[in-house]
């Protein structure tokens, strides 16, 4: 994902009117948006389609939002940022959401502009973590992500990691 690329968002919300309102607003802001009306479909889309951020309601048919979040983090090993968007507003509700792996939490009713700001912040953090880590001295570059060494743009060495059977 690059700065010039649109942010891809998955909205998992069972209120058709609210989901349509969010989708219309975000698409108007240049986002690429997918939507699911239940937890099962949301989980399927989250693990089969690439998204930069997921907006997740808690009270969903099929699979509730807390379970969906936990399954994404534990079973699917997904690191995609998750913003929980819910009517549940107690501190215990928020603690449960963060405890299952949410990165942010917004309570309904909410302002669409604030949702946009939070999604952009989450996507920006994701972009920053995707920047390759490289050690560079003159024309010698060691890429920590690919474990390669280049001199003047030419591959000099490529490490291979061996895993025991």
C-alpha cells in the first residue's frame, strides 16, 4: 500500500442503512469499500480479500464482533487494523474489544468525519510499518526484510533461512 493508493476498508455492520451511509461517505472520500451484513460473511471477506482497515460492529448475526476479531487475530494471524464501531459504550465493553485485538473503538452515534480521520490514522500506521528496513553504507545495502545484500544495485548475497523438519 502506497500513500497514493486508496485505502481499502471492510465494513462489517448489520444495519443496512448505517452500512450504506458509511459506504457512501467513504467512497466519496476515495476509499475502496467492501461491506458485510453478518459476522460469517465478514470473516470470509477479511481472510480472503486484502483490506487496509476493518470496521467491525460487535452485535452481528452469525458470529459476533468479539469472536470475529479474536478469530482474525488468533486463527488467521491477521494484523489488519480493526476499528470497533458499536453501541456498546461501557468501559468493560471497550476493554473486551481491545482485549480481543481491536486497534481502535468508536461508540455509536458517531460523526462520519471522525471515522474517516481514525481510518486514515490506522492506515498511516500500517503504511509506516510496511516500509522496508534497510541498513545502508555508501552503495552497500543490507535489506532486513529480504535478507539480501546489494552493492551498487547488484545482488551480492542472499541469506536463506533453514527450518528444521
